[in-house]
C-alpha cells in the first residue's frame, strides 16, 4: 500500500490544536464519537489549562488523585527520562512554565525570575495510576502526553479492525500499514524549509522545537526543570520509534542529554539539530538530511 491510498481524512480539534486521521475508508459516526470522547477524557485528566481537570485539582489540594490507567506508562517513561537527563525533564514543569507566562490564561508575560521545578520525590508518589500527594503539585505532561494520546487513538482504530492508517497529532505521527510515508523535517530557523526527509513505515515520528510555542525574547516552552530556564543548545529534535509516546518523550529528552544516553535501551532513531547548525543523526535514521 502507498500512503496516498489513505484517501479518507477525519479532522478534529484535540488538546488545543488540529489533528487528523487518514484511513482508506471514511470513519463511521460511532468511531468518530469514540475518538471525540477519548480526546475529552484525556484532556479532562491531564490539561493544566482547564479548572475541572485532575491535574488542576492536584495543583489545588493534596491527597489521593485517581488518574486513568495510562498514567502508569506515562509516568514510567517520565521517570526514566528524568534520570537520563539528571532531572532536567520532569512532569512537574508546570509551575516554571506559569512563572514565565505560559499559564492557563495565556498571559505570555513572566511574573518573575525563572524558578526550578519542585523535586519529584519529595512528598509525591504514584501507586499505579493513583497520585498520592502530601502537597499540591502542578503537572504538565506536554513533553510526552500528546504522543501518548496519538497512541491511544491508534488503539481505538485497531480495536475497530483498521490496520492501515496515519494519525497526525499536529506533527506527531503514528503510521500503520504497508508502504512508506515521506515526512518533511521542517527547519526551525526557516519555516517552510526542510532540512531532511524521514521515511515512516509502520512506526511513529515526533518532533520538538523551541519555535513551536515561543513568546518574548528567548522564551519558549522547553524548560530545564533544574533551573526553569528555556534551553538554548539544541534547536530541534526528531525521533522515530514504534510508539508515539516514546518518540515524543525522547524528542524532549534530547534537548538535555547526550543523544546516546537519552536513547539507550529504546528502539529509536533520532535527528538532533544543534544551535550551531550541526546535525547529529543516528546510524539507523530512516531518511536523509540535507543540512
């Protein structure tokens, strides 16, 4: 199958941006509603931009907070990458983001000097998918959560017997089926220009770059949890893995750790564009780099 045979496209809003699902035949109304409901459930659990979410409740009050079962895989990945990056990558990056203006009201104005993220192992623990918190804590799972939602929607399609599809979660892709999908890798220094092309077949690719959500001089959403400051040494990353959760998380971890350390133990390939313009590419990266 060639990717062009995925002629049917279902577009929908999800977690603040536009998504699409491409399949061979149009999705039925019942499946579209399941997709809508799954997106709403995820947002209601993990969004720090809505007052009624579990994340917002945990930020207001200590206690036991029962999250959905996907919390186990999400927090397991975060903990592994937290260790790989020596604490730079953390799901407790919510408060540092709010300090710099990336808050629920989108003020986009810093309210003070950057602050470090709260220690993960101080007064917080996970019992399966339940957060046991001795203190309020503001989570932000944007570094891997979008990829996880892509995978969860892929699971819905596969439950319906769909073996050929491509989910585009605003640039985070999950492809299943035969035939390669060519994905342009946009240069963050020059939007609309590609620095390379990836060949995606039956896998996922996720990217991260400081220009995706940027505001003010030197302010963007990729913060080092150790000091709460935006990263400066890496411009963009791309990771190919079987699951979008892993690809998304690693794409952020590559901003903070040597590439070989970040991906160790994962079946993943990567491309990293450094601030000086150099490109670091893993030996098995499925594609080509122009610059």
